[in-house]
C-alpha cells in the first residue's frame, strides 16, 4: 500500500472512531452529581405545586446521587441570570421546575453552553414536557433524570421590534398574529387561578375583537401574505392541541403554519378542525418547512409575536434556527427517545 493510501485509510478510521465516540457520549453521559435546580415559586398554583413538592423532588434526586441546589426565581428575567450563573460555576446540570415561560428564560441563559438541561414540569401548559412525554408529577419526573440521555439540539431564535438586540431563543414554538395578541393580553392572575383555561378564554375574546392585520412572510424561495404564522419546533401547541405535527426538535428547521384568512367567521370554523387534528385540510392554511423567515407588517395595526407562550415584541421579526445550541436531557421513556 502506498504512503498516500495508508494515510487516507488512517484518516477515515480516525473519523469513524470520533463519530462512534460522540455517539457513545451522547447515549452514556457521565453520572450527574451537581445540579442547580431553578424553581419558579409562582408556577403551578393552579396545580397546587409548592415548595414541599419541590423538596420531595430534591430528595428523589439525592437518592440517585444528584446533589441539587435550589435557586428560586424572583421576577421576570431572573431565570436567565440564574442559568448564566450555572454556566459560570460550571455546574454539571441545570434542572428547571416551572412552566414554559420559566423554561424559556433558562434556555436563554444556557444557549450556546454545554451544560445539560432537565425539566420538572410545574406550569400551566407544559408544552415541552408533553413533547418529551414527561409525567406531570414532578417527583416522578425527577426519578427519570439520572437515567436520561443527553442530546444536542437546535433552538429557534427571533429578533423582533420591541426586543433587545440579542433577540430571544425558544424551544417549542413561535407565533405572530392572533396567538401573539392572545399571549400578550392573557390575565396573569386568572392564569394563576384557572391555569390553561385562561388562554382559552382570552383566545375566544381575541376572536371577537382581533382585526386580523396582514403581514408579509418572506422565505428563502417565496413570499406571501398571512394573518397568522406558527413556527413550530414541537408537535404540541398548548393543552391537548397539536398544530405543527411534523415538527422535529432534533431537526434543523421549523414546520410552519401560514394562514391567509382575514375573516372572523373563518377562524371560528377552524376551531373544530383544530380540535380534530384536521387543519391540514383547511382552506387558506398552508404547512411548509423553513430555516429562516422574515415577517413584515403590511397594515398599520401592530402584529404581536409570542415565543413559548410568552410575549416577544412585534413585527417586523426574523425567525431562524440556531443549530447545536443546547444539550437536552431526554428520559428513557420519552417518545422522542427513538431519535436519540
């Protein structure tokens, strides 16, 4: 064999070894011993989840050898700062006990780092917890963390008017149009009291008052008008609803829903289709895939943006995929396990 052929074979063998090593590390992480448990004390009120339940979850973690320091949030944005603290302190894991809003804050503090993220669902909608198939009992969810597999995933990112120049990352989904208006207007006290029903009530109210301003959606190879866009990284949307059912949190794109309807009665007609999972057959609705989206207002009325069920400014906005941005702890029982 020539020297050149020998070197080529050596390079190929090395590459295969590196690939196998990465796969092994992905499936068999070192035991986690030190974690920061970020807890939102105001989350879970509608489900009667309080400090006592969190302490029981910590005991479950301790029995698995995971020492967790409790770090309660104390207001908007504190979840991100606590996550950044975990990065500075080189913690082995960050565990979030809260809802999708708290989870989103923590993701924005961890994005780009190598620290794994695990979840104890304690919020209202728990969209991402549903995607992972996590039990809503936080003690049961805690019992799955030590045996989880670690997986690098991409995140969604939005830059929008009204946000700072850094923009915002998101795990599950983003939207602009009536759902952005609903998220912006939902009553927080009512949400704390009745949970996800607060979104349903505000959603029906918006259908009565929303004016459906149009905006332009610019994709890589086309441009169109819409009154609603959903950019999904997860199949689940909220409650029992699934919209972007072909989205994949391990993929590097969004599944998009674009709606061009501008009449109130048409949106009311979509409700039974949504409940029955039949939106793909509706007129004036399209599903497609994209990695970058630019949305610009056409009408004078503002079009509001939401990410992971939290307000995120208004149009114009740019949505994109941030590849290889987060390490996620995926339980062995997760329906997403097959993708690992």
